[in-house]
C-alpha cells in the first residue's frame, strides 16, 4: 500500500511538473501549436495535451480561434496561448505629493490609470487610509473583481527591508511600519492564513529603475544608476540587470548623506518667477530656462551642482553603463544633462551616458506593476522545474 501511495504521489508531482513546463513555455511565447510545445518542452504530444487541458480548466491557457481570412489547406493546427486576462495586478506609487495607481493584465498591458495630488502635510495614518480607499475606489470604478487581483505592489519614499518594514525620513510616521501587512489585513474578504506577500512594498526609486529596465531608457543596459529628481533626490541601481537593494534595502541612498548635498537639492528648483494658470513650478522653470532667463538658468545650474557629487560617488562605486534621470525634474533634462556631464568630468574616471526617462509621472507605478508581475510569475512558473 505504501509503495502504491508513493507511486501515486510521484505521478502527481510529475503531472504538476509537466503542467508547469507547458505553462512556462506558453508564457514565454504565445500562441504555439501542440507540435511546437512538444518540441520546445521535450514532452510527448499526449503529455502536452493533458497539461493544456488542466491549464484550460484553471483558466491559464486557451485555444486561439482561427482568423476568418485564414484559408490554409487541410485541417489547421490548433494554437494555444497564455491567457493574460486570467488575472490582474495593481501598481501604486504613493509619495508626499501624489498618488498614482495602475491596473494591468498578466502581460503587463496597463488597462486603467488614476492620479491624484496629495496634501504634503497629510499624516501617516491618514495617508495610509487614503491609499486604502484609493485602491478600493479605483477597482470599483473599473468593475474589477477582487479575486482576479493576483498581486499588488506599492512604491513608497523610504528604505524598505526584505520583510516590508519601512524606514522613512519623508513620512516619519511610517518608520518601523510593515505597510504591506497592514494593506493585506485591510483587504475586503481577507481571512487568516492569507498568503503573505500578496501586497508588496518597495522603495519608490528602486521601482523606478525596474521600470526603466523593463520599458524605459535602460532596456539594453545592465549596470544602471537611476536618479529620482523632484521634491527630493534619491538613487537606485541595477548590477548585471538585477536590482541591487543591499542587505537592508538601503543601497544607493546617497540622498541621506548631507555632505553630498542631495538632501537639499530640491530647494534649487523653487521658482519664484511668473507662472501661468495651472502651471507647475517645474514647468514654469523650464519655460523660463528655454527663453534664456538668467535666474532660471542659475537655478538649474545650482540643482546640477547639488546632485552631481552624489552621482559621481555612485559612478565611481559602480562604474555604470548608464545614468537615468527620472522624476519631476526630468523636463529640465535638456538643460540639466550637459551641466551634469560637465561637473562629472573632473570627479570621475569617465562620464557614463546620461539618459532621460520617457515614462513621465508613471515610472514608479510601472515599476510596481513589474514587481507585482514578478511575484505572480514566480508563483505560477516557479514549480519544480524552476
């Protein structure tokens, strides 16, 4: 009896392994025919068919309908795909001045977006409540069933350790708080035993560099330094294409070192000149700099002076291929990049290429979507064959 039970257990494990292999192949490339899946996975055709039946029953795979204009002779080969619509992920960016929310399918396509400004004086508890209500209202507005949300990731200003606990100098009330657990506990229908990690929390500039590697200016670079500019300046980095967080999540946080001047760099962008109705401070500064206004050009030069020593320190420590400027001050890039390059020359062995983010104000939230997708894919595809 024990031998039969063991054999049954082994067969069940083998079926799970085969199903995972087929799912991974479809996730990597869709659609594929049965023959292509069998060749690519090394499994027999009946084994692939059995795995596809199981995946279809759980909603992860589906058969692709033949185009009406398709008139190939003979019986057409059946094609199967990974169903990106089988689930959803949410990426969020909540900082001192704004909240950005993105809803995406399992292929990473953004289906809905929301942005709202936040009072920078809002306290930590009220800000957390705002995030909770914002997430629920966002999903309700788009009629999203909660059981289709497979992962959420929230970007926050502060160092986040591997357990999701925050050390924040921007929102001091969040220091020492396990924000991910608080958000998970607050989910409608949450039950004891809910899988930990359903709501992930990550440092915002770490997510920004993930977004640049995924969809932005750094898709072809491995060693990258990302500089988040705007209401504060912070840095993150990837090494060999992987996010480098450090032992406690604080790698690249040179903005905390007063000696380098990054902690006050945002003061240089304070623009007291004329502003049009509805125009932001940075937009007005850009417009003035574009017209050659000496005060605006001096402000941009001051900002470059303040952030360049920190960038130089990271350039010497990491020797990156690329430096990406992202965040609120990116519109100043046309004026800013040449100034930073000029200031780096006497400070570094060589000046890395400097690029501007093209992701706009959604960079951190896009990185949060990427991290949430990574969580889902690790669960779906991280079977015995991983």
